[in-house]
C-alpha cells in the first residue's frame, strides 16, 4: 500500500515541486506562530520552523509522510519573511536589488516517531532593478507569499 504524503504548507510552488516528482500530496497548512527566538541564527530558524510545521501536522496523519519547509531571506543580518503587503514587498525588493543576500530553506520530514530535517543555504545576487520593474513585479501578486518578496527555485 502506498504511503500518503501530506504537505504541511499552503505554498502552491511546494505542491508543484512534489507533483513534478510524482507525488500528489494532501495539503494541510499548519497553524502556528512563526516568530524567531532571541539570538536565533536564521539558518537555525528556517530548520526549526520547518520541523515545527511538520510536527504540528503529523499527529493528525500518524501513518503518513509529512513534509514541511520554511524559507528565510537574510540581508545585512536582518531576516526577511513574507511581506505583509505590497508596500513592504516593494521595500524588500528595493533593498535587495543590486546586492547579494542569503536564502536559508529548512526542510523537515516526519513519519510516526521518525523526524528528519536539514537546511540548505545559498547566496543570491540581484541585478539592479528599476522602480518600474519592481512595481510591475509586485503588481503580479507573486511577492505576497514569499520570503523576501520573491521566489527562486
């Protein structure tokens, strides 16, 4: 019998990535506060939050494989999560343009009592962007649910 896969996320892109490898996950977004802990390194934050998301959903599906992820963008030591609105998305993109920043993505997989997690970090450099380019991108709605106001796969 095939193992049910549950994605602890509302991210359409994460669902799409799983479908690309032949999985059709059940979607069950976790309900939890996504705050960082005092002094917590962004890399640890991304992994911890992915684990918390998976562990929050896993008890509801004891025989399933629960997958969760979290991404954080870091510029000048400051973590950027998802923008609250288009104004914040514009400000984030303006601060990132023409600069290099770090993207940390934590991944967690839970099945029963087994919990595995990892984090991957990459450096990303944005080319300079005009205000018109930033505003046009923000107007697409793409930045609304993405850390740092942009998506990269």
